[in-house]
C-alpha cells in the first residue's frame, strides 16, 4: 500500500507543480475546476445519489456555478463568504471532536450533506483561485499551501503509525490519533519557519506560525468530515481513481477545509488578495 501511494504521488507531484507554478490563473482555475468536478462526482455517490444521470446533473450544475463564481471572483462579498466558510470549518472541527456527531450507516439520500459539500468545494475553489491570482508571490503561496498540507499529512501518517496510542475521534475514524495530529502540527511549524525565511509576506514570523499551525489543525476537520460521509455510506474510499490514495475526495479532504482558512488568515493578517 505504501509503495503504491508513493508511486502515485511521484507521478502526480510534478504535474501539480507545473499546474500551480506554470499555468496562468485562468488555466489554473480550469484545471482546479476539473479536480472539483471529479470530487463532486464522488460526493454525489457518498450522499446517496449514485445513479449516473444524477451524478452527471450535479457535475454540470456545479460547472455552471464555478463559471458564475469565476466572473465575480474579485468581488468583496466573495471573500466575505470565504471568511464565513473558514469559520464554518472551525465549528465543524469542534463539533466532530466533541462527540455530538456519531455517524450511522444510512442508505437514504442525504441532500443536506450534498449541499454542504457543494458549498465547501465551490468555496475552496474560489479561495485558491484568488490566492493563485494574488499579485507577486500568488502561485508560490499556492504551492506552499499544498506543500504545507502534504507535509502535515505525512507527519500525521508516520507519527501516528509509530507513536499513535490515544484515539482522536474513535466514533468517527478509529485510525486517527492525537499523536498523529501532533506530528501534523510539527509539520505545520516547520512550514511556517520556511515561509518566514522566504520573506514573501510582510507578516511577523509569529503570525505565520499561528497561520500555518491553525491551518493544519482545521485541515483535520476536513479529513473527519469526509470520514463521516464514508462511514454513513458504508464505504472505505470515496473512489478508486488514485491507486493507493482512493478517490479525489480522499486526496483533497484536508485541503477543502484548510484552503478557506489559509486564505482568510492571510486576509486577517493584512495581505491583499
């Protein structure tokens, strides 16, 4: 499994680097849009809309939404929605860790979960498109954000496997541990120090540390959110398009939550986006 994961990652990482750093913003938005549409295809199935025509209809509808959002992506109210979504992801993390939400397998349609997922996917898309379009180091910051989450995920994976003893949210995901989260936060700290050294942003180092660590922490909520969807649907993975990683949602669940938070955090620190 680990070998398969590494091979898939080695094939995808250069493509992601090229897409983020080499594509103009419009083409980057298009490429990221295809990722979001693939995630919508999987999300529909997780929410009980498993028929092909249902999934296609949702993909087409989301495509229309993304086109409309792209046209108004520079509007002030769009970024206010991103900030609101960021706050929602923090609340999501607190609720999932509290034990209030206990997933139970259901075979019925879950339109509310579907609507929430569509809002989340559209929100992270516009947040990251705006980040990539930022004057100056926009593409570089976008790439840093992805690396931050990758490093945090790797830190959580290896630390959890070696030292994991205390369950984080056993009612949702028995495999996740507090030690794993600490490993992820260590990765976030390392990322913050690197970002401070690059001096891309006129922000004090301690604010960068707070931004990166909180981004990693909120990303855990995205992982748990998808775990709830999969457990209630009785599925191990959201799909099988990425060998060793499962589906697209399995690969980007952390970024879905972390993206709006990272962008909102930059705005709160006074960065113009």
